[in-house]
C-alpha cells in the first residue's frame, strides 16, 4: 500500500502542478504517468454520462477528462468489420428501425451482423432509449432528439486515441471488449480473431501495450490467449449465471477461490460487476469486501469493476464520493469503469492517499 500511496501523491502533484510543470520537469511527470497505472479510471463507453455512448465525441470528451483508459465494445458488421456498439442489436441506440424497417428479424430486433459497414454508417446514433417505449434510458443525459452522431469502427476509434496521444503527448489506453463470440460464431464469423488482428496492426499485442482486452466468455478468453496467441493484457469479465452465461462459462465457479486461481493462470485482471466485489458499507461506513475480491487481490489480479454511474449509484452510496472512497480507499480496488470519468479522476486528485 505504501507504494500505492506514494503513487497517488505523485499523481496528485502532477495534476495540481499539472501541465505547467510538464515542459520543465518532464522526468517528474513521466514518473507520475508510470505510477498512475496503479489506479486507473476507465471511461465506460466513453464519457457516456454526458454524450451518447460509443460515439467518437464521447471518447474525445473522456480523453479530455483525463481518463486513463477508454472502453470500446466491439461487434462485427455483415462484412466482418469490427464496429463499436454495446449490443449485437442496433435498435436501441440508432434510427435503424426508421431507415431499414424491413430488416428486422422474427424477434423484432435489428442485428448489426445483418448490415454492411456502409449501411451501419448511414445510421444516426442517439442517446440510448428503451426498445418498447422509445423513451431515453437516463432521462437527464444528452437529449436523444439531437441525432448528430455515427457508429465508429474500431480502427477509427484507435486512430482518434492514438492521434490524441500524439497531439497531447499523453498515453491513454484502449480497453476493447469482444462481445458475444458465441453469437458471432453461429453467424459464421470469428470476432476474437478479427479484433486481435486489428490490435496487432495497431501495436497492442504485447504485455507492455497500453490496452486491456476483455471478454465475458471464459472459453473464448482462454482461446484468445492460447489459440490466437494474444500477448497483451487480458481481463475476464464476470457476470451472474442467472443473466445467461455463455457456454463454457460458470460465473459461480469463477467467483470462487478455485476459479480465481484458474483465471490468474490466464488473465491479468478481472472485470467484476460492482456488487461482486463490494457488498455494502459496514456500521462504521467502510466497504465490506466480498470473498471474490479478497481472493483476486491475493492472486495479484487487477480488479476493474463495472459500472459506477453518478445518476444510478449503488444503494449503499449516497453520492459519488462515498462510492469512490469505498472502492479506492477502503477496498484498494485498482480501477473503475465509470460513465463519469471526470468525477473519478477528480476524486483521485483530491484524495492522494486513496
Ligand atoms: Ca463493455
């Protein structure tokens, strides 16, 4: 913990002294940037609390808010191009139902994999809305009637982040997630192979690369490491079996001490659902850590839970600071996926001992 505390102090001084010091004391800032890897803020779908998820605008804003990593959820188009969408469906973040009314499947949904990249590019992306009512999910976020965005490809987003890294001199990482490999395979496509190939092309295929590759499908995570020989940092996401686990994935097992040790043989970190690592607060107001969290820390796995939202806080947290204190200061968690990266970055700057 001493090292960690020192790191945070360095980050805080770098943030306070900040950009003014950088040109003169370059070495100090470099130290702080290295140290910052200890505790990271991951912009969940970009700065999605402020702009529609997975738009380049939301990613640029997250970059400007000084997130350490920016997340990309990846699915494939009909012509096999990795595009940035949270769902395999297009109908709760785009106007696909208006533009292509005849293209839904029998279940009433529109699937990205049924549309070519050109067709997907013709769509307008908006703030997420509910399929049944058409109402936006988070009502106080960006107005869904302002449709001024497009679906980016994975390569376009990498260009945005690498371009900003060049123009700012910073080193912000990417955090792609391979979505539903089982579904893609049933459609005749190998999404993991397609994504790994893009990551290789852009220099993200070694342990030092500033990237984490994540997947909910445990069998696929192992395949990415072995068969696809991916050398970069890997994160196993954890869900609950009751949500419908992919074949070959048993989250109850993965959450156990034995499961954690199995994961540690393959991955660098885990991405649990926040309630899987913090149960709530004790009477004295400190975080109650779960056995899974304790096992993961003992196994020296990085722990990056999802998702902290200022407009949908955990029941036990009255505000963002209470949640962030529990996560970083009490539980010693390494990073957080959040829709509000600015608030987590500011918290870490204000609380150098976290
Ligand atoms: Ca994700």
